[in-house]
C-alpha cells in the first residue's frame, strides 16, 4: 500500500473549536486529492494495534461541523508514549492505514505524544500539532491564545456575572473553581473580565509549594475586607491548579486520588471548592463570623460549548495551515498564527530540557495585565496594614484587636508584588 493519506487525532480534554480544525484541515487535504481519516477516541485503539476505529473525513461530512462544540472524532487521554510497544503499534497502525501525514489536536500532553511519534518514525511520518486547550497554557508567544480559551472565558464570564447578581441578592459568597491544571489563565481571565471579587491563581505563589492555610486566609481576608465595607456577598474564583501546587504534606491528604495516563492528578476527583469552603467557614467561625458560601466548579460547561466567532475563525485558520504545512512537506512543528501570519514552532523548541516534556506557559505576574487585575480585586493588601484607620476597620469587622488581626492575616501580603508603575 502506498502511504499518501492524512490522519487526524484528538487528544486530551475537549475544547470549543475542535470540529472547526477537523473540518478545515479535511477540506484542504481533500481538495488536494489526499484521502483523510479520523482516528476515533484519540490513540486509545491504534496504540493497542486496532486499526478498525477510524472514519472517513470527506468534504460533505465536515463542511458544516465548525459551528458545533465537542469532537466528531471524540477524544481520550490515552498516552501512546508510556510504553515502547504502544509507540510501535501506533506507527505500524498508521502505516497499515496508508497514513504518512498526521495532524494532532491537543494540549501539552498531546503535543508531547506528537513530538515522540515524529521522532520515532525516523521521517516516515510527518506530524504537525494544533494547540488546543481552554487552559491557554501551551508554549505559544505572549498574547497568542490556544484555541478554545476565548470561548471558555466568554461562557465562564457569563456564569460568574450571574453568580455575582445572585450573591448580592441572597447575601452569600460563591467559590468558583475554574479549570487550569498548571496555569491560572482561565481563572484570571474569567475573574478579571467579570469583575469577580477576588481571584487566586498558582502563579502568585512564585513556584513555591502552597500551604492550604495561605489560600484559606487570602479568601477569608477578602470576605473580612468586604464585611468592613458593609457587604456580606461576593464571588471568589479559584484556579483548580492550586491543588497541584499544594505542599506535599497537604497533597498527602488526597493520596487515594487517581492519576490519569499522563500521571496527572485527576483534579475532578478532588472537591477543592468544598474543601476551601469548609476551611474558610471554620476560619471565620473562630471569630464569630457566619457566612453563607456555595462552591461551584465550572469547566465541563465550557469545554464542549459551541465556539464563539473568534474561535470559529481562528480554528479554521489553524486547520487549514496544519494541512497545507504537511502537504508542502513540513513536519515536526506546532501551528501558530502570529499577527495573521502562519509560523511553525519546531517541536525541538517546545521541550523543556529540565523535564524532557513540552513547556507550559504560565501567567506572567510581572505584566500590567496581571497587576491591573490585582488592583481591581478586593483582597487584603500591604497598604491595608500600613494604614491605621483601615487596619482598625478590618480588625473591628471580626472583633479583633489591631495586633491580633496582624498576627492572623498579615502573612497573606508578605510576598505581594510592588505596586504598578506606568511609564509616562
């Protein structure tokens, strides 16, 4: 069999725009006379030697799928790189299918799988990766989003906007846990755009292990500050990735939690919002403060929603460029579009030499983007502890002396970044 087919595979969690990439890439390949196949359920079947779970992707079947969320090929977190035989099975299976070109759609783990397959194929398989994740944490240039992020943020903002109204109407707090395994892009994007009361992301701890009491006191401090202004309502947005950065002693409490095929903690198994809710309630109760709190995870509502026009257009461009790049002999790169221009990013440039894995893009807390977000949050700040009147007001809200309030809460502002200075 002559190898002259293109295959498309989707890995990791869903993100709005997957179908648009599949559609655009398939149309581009078909118009060039290249038969296009879709691997069903990620690498789940082919890595075990099963080549029957594929579907034909012709123009008729994909021409209008870009409007819809989800993935017509479905997706899975199956990892073909963990065992040598799975790598061999995958490459052998693609050869049996006549495939010599592969478009991989996914996040950092799927990018690593694409990189590994390209390396082990020794040139027989051309591979290109399309960066997909609502976490926005792939190693793209600053300001270039991963596809799906803008739609997820848009939907998340609408949810938080309604919760802010409900919170004020019912005099309660909502603790919203937003997806983002390693980075806090989605939590910060939702919190900043919606005007949430406070947002907490892992990057603000500067790579240190996080103690649970730090998170609890940041949120409890925000509630106290809100109370000092006569308000008993608010919304706190928490990045779920805070769990991954917990001090090992804290993480040991979740020792029985499952890990996925890429050795990540299954964050969905940890009810992080409920944990923080109970801890904050107990912290405030010690001062005689009773607060109504509701925890809510958002993420699954965002992943398979229909893409907004931004992601519809963006992903059609990405899919077209991925197919065109392969058809013109390209390989071993991730698709990026910078200032409207296609620029491949080589796989070799994506690997972190310390870990051997693909780099993860974190929120840069030195930027105005982050510092402005912090300025609009209602949370304890260093200048609260430098202002005697303000400090007395905060201490009074929970019936503490000024000295006692310092002892209890000043630690949360110890590492606060310098104030924002704009050049003139």
